[in-house]
C-alpha cells in the first residue's frame, strides 16, 4: 500500500533542509498506529529546539498550506491522532483505529498530512480533538 506524506513547515529554515512531501510503501495490513509511530521516530517531522512540538495527523486531501482551521471537521480531512516530539508513540483518536486501507483514496493511496501545532500542550490538543470527535 502506498502512503503519501505531507507536513506543514515549522520555519523558513525548515523549508531549505527537509522535504515536506514523501511516499512510503507499506505492507497490506499495516495499521495506522504502525505508520504513525514509524513517522514519529523516522525524523520526517521536524524536531524543535527545546524538545516540544505537537503535530496532528490527518488523512485526506483537505489540507494545503495554511488551511488548518483548528477544528476536526474542516474540509474533508479525517483527524487520526496527535503526535508529539516528547512522546514515544502517537495518541490515536477514534478515526485512527480504522484499518489503514479504509483511508485510501480511489487510487489506493493513503494521504496523510501533519499539521504543526507549535509547542502547544499535546495532552490539551488530544483532549480538544477527542471532545470534537465525540461530539
């Protein structure tokens, strides 16, 4: 299965050193958790001085540039999880427990976008998004 990755930029210097788009091929049956935890430890997400960065993982094509409106229902993106530089694993939201294959588009590709939420408290971001998902 093919997974296409995009992420927000964290600073102008970030734009010159790291690609913000990438592709991974993962075996069929790979879970959302396995993909997100692998991304968390791979170095794909920018690390921030001070060791605190919060990211929101979404699936779909709704996010481009600065389109993040701060809520889990904007556009057609599905909010999957919160990731934090200081965490060893992603914290899945209900949609993140679905099979990875269920998130694939018509072409069979899963599109994941990571929204940079600066140094916001990841626990608070998770609680906010979990409340919206329960909603």
